[in-house]
């Protein structure tokens, strides 16, 4: 019972074909889930630096500060 079935005796997998592509539904579902998980993980790892700040930026003062340098 350790022998493998020939390809002709294996059950068919539901698939669709367009142009030169022949795609099985289980593969399409697996790749879609993998891509969604990848982008969700990348989005969750995005640093807070890229997030929009709701408050206006602090005003800059062109007068020299205590150390004698201008603050920019």
C-alpha cells in the first residue's frame, strides 16, 4: 500500500481556465489568503511616523535660543 496512484487515477480538482492559465480553486483561495495576511501584517507593522497627526505642527521661533543658535 506504499505505492502512489498514477496521475490518471487521481481525483480532479475544481479549476478554471482562461487564456494560457489553468488555475485550481484551492490554490487561488490559498494564495488570496496568503496575500491578505501578508498585507495585514505589513500594515500592522507600519510605524506611527506615517500616521496623520490631527494637531497642527508647533510654531518655529526664528529668534536665537539660549545656546545662541536658531531653532528650526
